[in-house]
């Protein structure tokens, strides 16, 4: 038994042999099963986006929510605010109709982003 264990550790079996297949099966089982058993802490964190990144989520058929950073809502200052929001959305999704929007603020009260509900 000790000799077989030693041969597994040093990988001395010929390719296609029974012991080689057992070693490969154990490695594949480790790769595919352990993420379901152990938490490696490598899951993406929710909400940590780049400051210039627009987050788009589907809320139904032809309905979406957009989280647009405040810096991206720019344009001609004579334009209405909703028109500037539409312009930011059109660059991503094409023509959309804005239903309503919310202002997102940080702890100090500074506007960080706008959450916009829109549909086609």
C-alpha cells in the first residue's frame, strides 16, 4: 500500500494505466467538487464598479434600469436634465423612454450616480 501511495505522489504510472486514470479522476474531482464545498472567497463583489461604468439590468420585457455615474451625465447645460440622462442611455442602448429616475448619494450627501428606469 505504501509503494502505491508513493507512486501516486511521484506520478510514476504509465499513461492509460489504471492507476494513472485514478490519479486524473482524483484531480478532476478536486477541481470540480471543492468550489461547492469550500468558499475560496473569489466571488465578484456586488457594486464595486469603475467610476465611469454604467450598470444595466433588465427589469422585464424591454424594460431596464441604468445606474449612471454623475460624471457621465454631461452635455449642453441648456438641455433639460432628463434629456442629458437620455443621451447617456442612448450611447449604450439606443433610443429609450425614461419612466423615472432617482438620485444616489454617498454618506456625505454628494450625488454619486443616478438610477434610471427606462423602456423601449
